C-alpha cells in the first residue's frame, strides 16, 4: 500500500519540511553513528510518514519524534 497517496500537496510539503529538518539535525547531532546513509534516510522518512498518518501535522514535532525513535530504537548506543 502506498501511504503517500493519503496525503495532499500541503501535507506532503509538511512531510518534506520535517524530513529535511530531521536530516539536518541528524547530521549535526549523530554523525558519529555508523549506519548506512540510505538506510537512515528511508527509516527517517518512514517514521515521519507514520507520525503524520496518526494525525501529527507540525513539521517540528514530526522531525523531533522521528529523531527520538531513530536514536532510541535504531542507532547503536554510544559508550
């Protein structure tokens, strides 16, 4: 099922904004983690889409939520 089809142009713009913001934050804060870039980008996009699918529409919140899940559940823990 193509989830992106459930979003209109305005929502897609919000998703894009959240995604780019999250990528920027990820580069700034977690660049020491060794995870393939493509895998991280796909996961980040999926997490943002899932949060938006649950009704969230604030790009800042979408970005922060996706990063928290990514960092807590998917990235290696630092010593």
